[in-house]
C-alpha cells in the first residue's frame, strides 16, 4: 500500500468513527486548517481531524499510530515554522475546542486546547481578571504556554507557563491523563517549557490575576533617535519594578520609515505607574505617544493592529541577550537601517521580575536570568523571500557574539541547531529523559529538542 492509499484508508476508517464532517481531505474546512499565519508554509496534510472532544483526539491519535501516519497538532496557527501542519500527515485541528470557563472565586480559567489569548481574556475580563498571555490576541494559548509565553504581565506574574496549574493531555500511548504538581509531576515539569512534544493538550487550568486596566500603549521614536533611546532604555529595563514590562519593537513607523516603538504595560497602581511611563517618554522626542489606561483586551488589540496579518510570508530568527550593551544597540540599529521590507520588524521582549525568580530547575523552560528576547521577523508579500531571510540571518549573526546560548524554543526554526542544543539550559538531559519515557516512538514533533546520542 502506498502512502496515499494508507492515508485514504485511515481517513475513511476514522470518518466512520467520528463522522465525515470531522475528517476532511479537501474543501473549505481543509483549507481553513491549512491557512496559517505564515502564508509561506506550503505543507499539504493527507487529512485533517477537526476535533471537538478528547475522544476525537484519542481516535485520531489511535488511527495515526496504527496506520503509521505522521501527526501534528494545529491550534492558533501562529508557529512561524508551520510545525502544526505535517506534510502528508494527519493534522489534529483543535480550533473547535476554544471553550473557556472562569471560576472567579478561585481565579482559575479552564481553557480549551484550541483557545486563543483573546478567547481567554474575553471570558476573564468581565470578572476583572486577566491571564498571562503573549502580546498578540490571536496566538493559541496552549502553544504559547507550553513553550514559555512572554507577555505584558511576565514581570509581575511570570511567563504564561508559570501560571499553568494543570493540563489534560492525550499521550502517545492513547491514554488521557490530567497532570499537575501531584499527578505525573515529571510530565507536568516537562510540558512546562518542552512544548507540544509530550501529548495533545485538550484543556488546561490557568491562574488568573486581578488585573482589570493597565497603563499601557505606544511611544514611537523617530529612527534617528533609536541609538540614544535604546542606550537609555537599558538601565530602565534592568531596574524596572515587576509591575512594568516594556516591549520594544523596531517597526515601520507612521511616516513609512523605521521607528522605535516603546510599548509599556504597567499593571500596578495607576498613580504609581505615571512616573515610569513619563520616564519612557523622555528618552528622546517621540513622534507619537498613545499611552493611557486601557483594558488588557485593548492592549492585545493594539498589538494585533501592529502588523498581525495572516497569510503574508514570514521567516523568523531569535536571539536572547542579557541586556542592551553598546554592541547590542549597534546591532539593533543596523537591523533597522538595513531592513528589506517595511513589513519586517524586531519585537524585543523584556524578561525580568517574577519570571526571573522562578528557579530554572522547577520547569523545563531553560533561561531564567534577566534577559531580552528578540524575535527577528522578516515579512514580505508572496514572492522571493531570499533577501528578507538574508536580512533576518544577518541581524541574528550580528547579535550572536553578545547572545546567551540557546534561544526561545517557540521561535527557533528546525535548522537552528546550535541554538537548539542550548535552548533548555541545564534542563536538556532531564527533558530528553522525559521524552524517552512519555513518547518513546517520537509520535509528537513540536518545538525542537536538543539532539540525543540516537539522532
Ligand atoms: C504574531 C505572533 C506573535 C507572537 N507573540 C508571542 C508573544 O508575545 N510571546 C510569546 O511567548 N510567543 C509569541 N509568539 C510565538 C507563539 O507563542 C508560538 O508560535 C506558539 O507556538 C503559537 O501557538 P499556536 O497555537 O498559535 O500555533 P500553532 O501553529 O497552531 O501550533 C504550534 C505548535 O504548538 C503546539 N501546540 C499548540 N497547541 C497545542 C495543544 N493544544 N496541545 C499540544 N500541542 C499544541 C504544537 O506542537 C503545534 O504544532 C508569537 C507568534 C506570532 C506569529
């Protein structure tokens, strides 16, 4: 039996179990699953299972294993490398599992495996509560959380993964299991930073926080001031209180030239935040300032508006630096000077405070010292991406001498071998042992893991 026939047989068998609407090999539903944030991804899965329940996920996994089909999990569709679509494989699409419920008394949300940050905030905000999410609303909460999850509340409450209380998983052997600190603690440790390498997360419980409104927004500096602003920002980021997390973004500004966006999010007492925000406005002469009280949902929306366009072509590199040294500032200025399209950019995430106080060995996430994580994102309209990829590579290369080993697994591409080897820091051996124990046949391939002696 060739690959196509095996997939066809598997799809028919599964359609008999789940119903033909949930198992699709073509048509609009199939194309919806294939439509990722990164339009450059061309993989064509053999078929898609549009799961609605944990039973659907178990049935899909069982079929993939019996027919020896490669498997992937698709949720928010924002992995830039397109790992959610396995070419000629079976895709478990969780976008029908976006339900979120909130227990306002215990401040816990139950979040479906396909829910986005916007889904979670929409249900928690009416209770005056927020989850720790990333900066963009349409990113999948599970994918973000399992890989780490940098966001506007990270300084105060840690990464998204530090707020994961438990997870319902379907494992490679088909078992469904709930993991937390007391139940399969080693697996719970591994999924907190080890990404989707251990199972399909169908639901998770996440801690919520009493954050209703933030003092947040944008301060946009003209590019000519970038070096001076970044230089002065360095000390502010180092000394920032937990309540202040500042994202800095090199992006095309309102006038069409590169600009430096300083994006503060103050989650503490608003009166105490004013002085911090004003300090950020005095780093130069802003071309635009749009800072004020806003809901968490408004902040996500504001970020969504800054270049979050599904279907363009993207390539990304990442570097993690401990601070904005003179050489790092020079590399970022060079990035803006040489950018090849007005769509490309470099968001720089601020990791400090509560996120940095979590002991590195307590979760699989590998870098817990204060740092800045740069996403170097080349963006172009469909066409030849070579010059734009080259730009991203050159920015990554320029930052390399000052970078910490490794990098953020959610942003590493499959070919970033040296960085992958260091991405989990002191946790690499333990993570690989967990992979060998819970997924010995490598059913799940997700964020890259370091090489083993066997591979
Ligand atoms: C525009 C944009 C903004 C971003 N902003 C941030 C940010 O602010 N902070 C940050 O930390 N990261 C950020 N990221 C990175 C993002 O967290 C990762 O790309 C994440 O994997 C996206 O998850 P997804 O569900 O949207 O993607 P998908 O492509 O659907 O999934 C990616 C992979 O995650 C795994 N996965 C997803 N859901 C599940 C599940 N339920 N069970 C098991 N495995 C699962 C699978 O391995 C899957 O292949 C951003 C990415 C983009 C494109």
